[in-house]
C-alpha cells in the first residue's frame, strides 16, 4: 500500500534524470529530454500545489462517521 | 459501515491525491469535489472488494476515473462540445490560492483530449507506473505510453517550449552540446 504523498515519480522527470542510458543521444533527442523535463516540472508544481491544499471538511466528516459507526456497532 | 482504522487513515491520506487528480482532470474544484465524494462513497460501499495489501491508490484512482467517464458520457449527451465546456469552466474557476499561478499550464492541459490528459496526469504528476496507469485506464501499457508521448508533444507545442528563448541559452547549449 502506498503511503507516500505521490506514488513515486517514474514518469516524465525520469526521462531527464542524469542517469540516462549510455547510448549517446542526438542533439534533437537531448532537446526533447529538456522539453520533457520542463513539462514535468511545470505539471508537478501545479499538482503539488493542489496536494498541499487542505482537505475539505466534508471529506473529513465523511470518513470520521466511520469511527462513530464503529463505536456504536462494534463487530 | 465500519472499516479498520488503518484503512480509514489511508483513505484520508489518499484524499488530497484524488482531489488533485480530479481538479486537474476536470478543471473545476466543484466538479472535482463531487467526484471525490462519489469516489469515497463508492470505495466505502465496496471496501470488501479491496484486496488488503494491494495498491489502494490504484484502486481509488480506478474508481474515480470510471466515475469521471460515466459522468462524461452522460454530459456528452447534453453538450456536444466537451472541450469547449472544459475551457469555459476554467475561465470561471474560482480564485483558489495559487491555482491562478498555473493558468498557462492549465489552459494548455485543458486543450488535450481527455485520454491524453489523464494518462499524462497519472504517470507524470501522480507518479504511477505505466503498468498501474494501464490498469487504471483499462488499456494496454503501450497505449498509455503513446498517450503520454502525444500529450507531452502537444503540451510542448502549446506552451511554446520549442522556443529557444523559453529554455534559456545555458540549458539549450547544454542540451545541444
């Protein structure tokens, strides 16, 4: 079960990591990697900002009800 | 309805991720929160079907994604131009914190077909493996890869990332060198 904030970045960022394949990339491919990295960076900035927002009360309440139910109807 | 506290906590921990995905997918906080609520209710009512110890996130995202698409199909009957309505919703989205800071990116994301948008978000933002994303989207791994690649190319064009100046001289020199 994943408990980390994200399930692990195996996607876009990985394409531009220093640990690239040994085979030399053409300038065009290397530029493509830079572009992919830029998109990954922008997207994660947007996504991380959303992740940092507080959970609306309605969801906390919804899940908290389960606790009450458990206390009232122990199984 | 009762579930073990550890699983309840995991559901709570996953909620920000479900919400981030739903907001990115729909472009609307209101619609996203309805989607997340429906996802949690569906998950709770089917919690016995969740195999303990397997990937809870993948299970929840599958539910959310299926709900999104069944809603999408319903809406499609009402509104023909789905992409157009998405763009319209973006314009009227409430100012919610730094959400506006990412306006350019969101506008570009909104122009992607839904299947490319969700593939890119699952892999590139949420960090699912291609295999998990394929299970969530109910398609082949190769299809996920191709959707992600097309999404990236389209986004690069929309954001004018091919433009040399946007990348900065240093980075370009390093890229070409």
